């Protein structure tokens, strides 16, 4: 299953940059490869940058990693619900409120990275378990329709997007 097969009707347009950040990739391979790629990327960041923010009110690198963890959990939950044909519309979540209440800067980047890897591995296994039919199931989140497979690509692209932001604005 490649990202090039996704149709714009499978996800909210807000998520288009995440899909585009991936290029044409296989979802399972991307989820798998991204674990080591992100770990290597974070390990190259000097420790004095871990709590750096490039402007007032912007997140630190630790905040971004915590945000990726939280968002990935939300994406996985939505995927599971939709794959199981749960048609209950799901609410959105305010990522800024989540970050504001986490105290990510009191944790080590190593600890955050270990949690990220565990969550991404869980997402990988979840998507490996879905059948082709389940991947095409749809549901409503944040008042938008999504396919299960689109959410998987969004999760993968979300990490790529933030990795690029860190490289461009924090390093």
C-alpha cells in the first residue's frame, strides 16, 4: 500500500502537508524505517538544544517529541475504531493544550525517544494487523471523514514534517 494510491477524499485537507512530506512510500516500510531514522536524527542533536525554542511561544525539541507521541496515540486510536467499523464520530484534540500540560522538558530526550519508539512500534503492529478491507474502512474525526490507511500515512508524515521543522528551525 503506497501513499500514491491515496485519494484526497480519504482525509481532511489540513493533513495534505503530512502526506506530501512522505513522497511515494509503502506505509508499513515507512512506519518501520522511521523508527531508526528518527532515533538517529534525535541522537545527533546536541544536548544544549533539547530545550531550545526558536521563538517565544514555540515548542522545544522535547515538546515536539512529546507532541509526536501524543498525536500518534490519537491517530492509532482513531485507526482502531474505524477499522472495527465504529461509526461514532470522534472529537478533535488541541495539540497545544496537550503540550502545555506535559512537562516534557522535565524528561530526558532519551526517555522521550524510548517512549516514541514504543508507540511507533505499536502503531506499526496495529497497521500490520489490518486487512486490505479494514484499511479502507472510514470514520469521522474532527468533523472530517478518514480512511484507516490515510490515518496511517498521516501518522508517518506527521513525524517527517516535524523532523524537517526541527532540522530547519532548531539546529
